[in-house]
């Protein structure tokens, strides 16, 4: 039976065929950050006051300022109350002015919001203020629960029914959830839309990268895994600009769904992973795909190689059972999953807290996107220079250290705080991109998608816990930062348990993956020293 690495070398490891597949699968990642748009671009406590038009029935000629002075109490600081109003009374205007109103009550007829920043957000549309303000965090948790569920379902689903089918169904859920969100008449329906949208996003992300990477040779594998992250960073920049000009979350939902519909028109023509087909024993389909890929790459496949591809093989059973039975694979999984968990916990705590760094929220989001781009671009190159293991260890330790340094800066110093957050997030996102490559190279084909799916469940659990961890700031403002930074530093040290995988073929069997445990010389490659020119360019 032909080794798939041999097949790829004959067909072309990164020809036109692979580039088309990679671009088609990674370009939708520009859209994925938009799923967080309705939750990120909000004012959790917008300027507002109770709706008190009841007094206009008594005195219809009152000015707006007079109406508020008579019907809305003032806080100890002298500003109008955001959550209280005076109890309506059946008295004439002169009596109200002479004796005033004393008894207060929660706003009864809604609020009047300051719409100078946003025309409409979920906060203003669903009145998520005062005693309902914590429901914003509930929305964040429901979205992350959907992403977690999508990762949990579509990882094993892809092992049984294919990477292609899992990617297609995920995209349909993503479109459906986005449309339902834009049409939501109330907050419960909006929560349902967030869950569906999150499930689609989680399933798509966990499958599209593997589907693309399994068609690419080892020399360009890191590019395949990192390109989706680069498109995601571009999406974050586009998201900041789109919301800046739109300022209406419902209109933004429908604008976001338009490119998703475009993707749905071609996603059905994406080829299935030949590695997965081989693993399932569907060799005739593999043969047809190999011939198609060779034709597009303008390569000729030797007849002898086609005969090896067509040879019968036993279908390998994989999934969670293989992962559990192998002590080596379990160790790999726990180390890489904790690393990815710590990165996501840190990044989502920072992301959901984006409005509290002291700078303009649009500028901060734009900088978040712009700092991601060099992280992912550098990752493609340095993964091949430094290797996976040392790259991941250094990014985790540096990112965690920079985040915890935020605690040493006065909270009112917006620029230093934002600079530390952006730099720490830069290294953490770099680490996330490494995890995306590393986890695929650690596990065999029969369990690769399951390992990635389960790791995604762990990382999405981090996203689910991030809003809860941010709520711990009510006890002390430093608590969230101390927790996620500490976990990141711990995970960075545990990466030392993993083998180096740079310059190796993807393992097709459990024995191949476990063989790296002992550290054979040809697999445990020491990192190459950085050339002088590269060091100078990095410093510059």
C-alpha cells in the first residue's frame, strides 16, 4: 500500500489543486469573527433614563429637560438616575412642582437611550440594563456553549461521515443562526440564534483546517494551518470597520450573512480528504481524486503508484477509544489541550472585556485585528525554523508573563495597559496558531479529527468560562487576569512533555505516532539556529 506522503510527492505537495482547496476553505474564516459582532460592539451600560411620557398627559408643553427634572430622581453625584423614576401620580402640574415627587420605582415603560455611538444594539433592543445587565454575559456564554457543542459533535461526526460533510452542515447552521439572530423579536429567540450560530462556527472551524491540511505536503503544512488564522485576523479588522459605519446590529447581521451564502454555493464542490477516504478503505474514490489533483497540478501519476493506491486495505477503527487506550497519546492530548485551553481563556477574557481598556472600542478592536496578522505570518516561517515545541513553549510563557504584568500598571493608564494587552495577546494568538498545526501532527489519521474535536471542546469550554471569570472582578479587579495568566504559564511548562514534529510526515497509525515518544534522532530534531539576517529583521 502506498504511503500518502509518497502519493502527495507524485501529485504535487502544494500545487494549484491544494492552493484552490486551501483558499476555498480558509477564506470563510474572514466571516467567523462576525459571529461575535452583536456581543462585542455594545455598550453594557449606555447613557439612558426612564421613559416618563406619563407626565405629558398632565402638561403636554413641557420641555424635555423640565420633564426629566420632574420625573427622574438624581444620583448622589447629581446625574439623572439610569434605573429609577418617580412613581406616576394623578395630580396637576402645579401640585407636582410645589410638593414634588418622592416615591421611586424601577423604570416601568422602558428607557430612552443615548444613540450617539450606536443606533441599535442588543442592549437597547432587549433592554439588558439595570437588573438585566448580567444577561449580556449570559449571551456570551450561550454563544460559547454553541461553539463547544459544535466542536464536540462535528469532530467525531467527521471521523465517521467525512470532513467534507461536517464542514458543509456546519456552514448551513452558521447561516441559519445568523439570519435568526437578525430577525429575533426577543432575547430568548436571540439566545437560540446564538447557540445555533456558535455550533456552526465551532464545527466549521474544527473541520475546514483539517480538510485543507490533509491535502498538503509536510513542507507547506504550517502554511495550510496558519492561513485560516490570517484570514480570521483580516476578519477582525473588517469587523471593526463594518460596525463603525453601520452602528445597527440587526443590519450588520444581514450584511454578514451575504458572503456566507456565497460560500454555500461552492462548498459542495470541495473534495473530501483523501487521507480519510484511505483510512475508511474507499480506495477507488481516492484514486479518482488523485487523478483529478494531478491533472489540475499538471503532474503525471505513475501507473505503479495507482496500483498501490487501489490495493485493498483494512478499515481502521479510530476515535476516542484509540485515544484512551494509548498512554502516550493521552499524555500528548492533555498537554496540548491545556495549552490551547489557557490561550483561549486568556484571549476571550480580554476580548469580552474590550471596552474597559480605556481607549475607543473601535480603535481597540482594529488594533486587535492588526496585531494578529504579524503573529500568524511570523508563525508560518518560525515554525519551520524553531520547530513546534520550542515555539509553543516560548509564546505561552511570554504571553502569560505580559498579561500578568498588567496588574503592575495603574488601571487609569489606558495606553500602557492596552500596549501590554495587545503584546500579550500577540504571543497568545501566535501560540494558538502553533497548536492548530501541532495537534494535527501529533495524532494518527484514525484519531486526528477526534483529537482536534475534543481539544476544541476543551478550548471552547475556556470561552464559556471566560464571561464567568470576568465576573470575578466584582470581588477584586485583578482576579481574572491573575487566574488566566497563571494557567497560561503552567501550560507553557507542560509543553516540554511533547515531542518535536517539524519535518515529519503526518502519522497514519498509532504506532507511528507513539514512536516519537523515545525521541529518535530523525524525529526529535533540534531547532535550527536563527540566521543573523533573520535576527536583525525580527529586531527591526
